[in-house]
């Protein structure tokens, strides 16, 4: 399991769309599993779950992306899991960490 959290102290209403595009374009095997959006003024919560196949260890990893906006700030949480092999030791080669790092690199590239 790997986790990244970042609070951006400004409203970024297009961030969910931009993150989704960056994640979906990061690999041919990327798939959006499901998503949910909940709004209760002033809050908007977007949750997206992605799935990616990793050829190097013949496994799949998932990324759960949660973005909470309140009109003044935007909080991003990316949690990666799976990607492991083996019933006992779950040796992953860092697949879930790589997945989460994609989100972190995108935010840094955008200046957040």
C-alpha cells in the first residue's frame, strides 16, 4: 500500500478532470473502474478508482483517488494497493507506489 496526500490552498475546479486525463494517459492498460461525485454546498467530493496491469510482475494494482473541494481549497488523496505476487509475502516490486507517484508528479508538474 502506498499513499499520497496534498492540500492545495486554492479552488481548482478543473483538477479532477486534469488528474483523470493524466492518469488515463499514463498507460495503455489503465482502466477507470468506477467513480462517484457527491456535492453538499460548499463541498464537492470526487472519488475515482483505477486499475492498471503491470507486465513486470503479471499483476494488477488499483489507485483510489479522492478530491475534496470546499470553494477555497482542494485536498487530494491517492492510495495505491495491490500489485503483489504471492499468497503469503505479497512481493509487489513497488507497483502501487509507482501508481501513486504518477499523481504526485502530475501535481508537481502543474505547480501544486
